[in-house]
C-alpha cells in the first residue's frame, strides 16, 4: 500500500493535469519545483556576480529572483498551504506529511521576508534610516543559506507528498 498522504494526493491529482516528472504530482507542482530550482541557482549565480564586484548586475539578479519567488508563493504555495496543511495544524504535526510542509513554509516565509528586506534596504531609499543595513554581507549570506534550506525542505515536501518511496 502506498504511504498515506501520497495516495490521497495522487487521487486528487487524477482530476488535475498529470505532471511531467513521472511522480503523482500535478503539472503545476512539477512546474513549481523546476522554477524553484532555477530560482535557487539564479540566487547562487547572483552571489557569484557580487564576488566578481559586478554589483549592478548582482542587484538586478537578486531583486528579480526575490520578486518572482514572491509571485510563486502568493499564487501557488500560500493557497496550497491554506487548503491542505493549515486545517490539520497543530493536531497532525506528528506526521511527516504536515511537519515537513509546515517547517518548509516557516523557513520559506523567513527567507522571502529576508530577501525582500535586503532588496529594499540595499537597493532603495524607501526604508527609514534606522532600518537601513549596516552589515550587508552577513544579511545576504544568511538569506542565501536560509533560502537554500527552505528550497531543500520544499523538495522534501514534494517527495513526501508525491513520491512513493516504498513501492
Ligand atoms: C524561499 C522561499 C521558498 C522556496 C524556495 C520554496 C520552494 C518550494 C519547492 C521547491 C516546492 C516543491 C514544489 C511543489 O510541491 O509544488 C514547494 C512546495 C510548497 N511550498 Fe514552498 N517555497 C518557499 C516558500 C514557501 C512559503 C512562504 C510557503 C507557505 C506560506 C510555502 C508553502 C509550500 C507548500 C504548501 C508547498 C506544496 C505545494 C503543492 O505541491 O501543492 N512555500 N516550495
């Protein structure tokens, strides 16, 4: 028998368009996984631009990545979280299905908020003086690490939700 969760989602996915990665995921989840991996690599390449002192290109790259990610979170991830996870939290947090998604959503929220803050503080004059950044490097490195942890937890959520490991 496939692990619970996987079978429920697989059933649900039947009514949606089938994905293209050969798992039980709908096409929208497969697309989101691919886009998020590309975005994560984009963030790493953006960090390389900063090391090469190409600061203008770096700023454009990282701001675009943060904004695009914000759109994906708003359009796909928050609605999915509200529908499938939130109603079962905290009661079912002892199940990996909900625990992974909740840990992912928490770290993902912190990473996106951190990314928006750094983009606003470093690239604009919109924030009041006391909220401006004094240590860019520490902030940018922390957001990069947090982001990749959120991405890995997103991957773990995808595997738990859509991949049957014990067939
Ligand atoms: C830096 C921020 C984030 C990254 C890199 C990220 C990445 C990912 C990835 C790679 C997946 C797997 C694709 C999928 O299953 O559709 C995923 C799924 C998911 N994420 Fe995120 N995510 C982030 C932020 C968030 C936030 C803020 C929330 C909720 C408030 C969230 C909730 C979810 C949920 C519920 C899923 C499962 C979606 C589904 O398949 O229906 N994520 N995320």
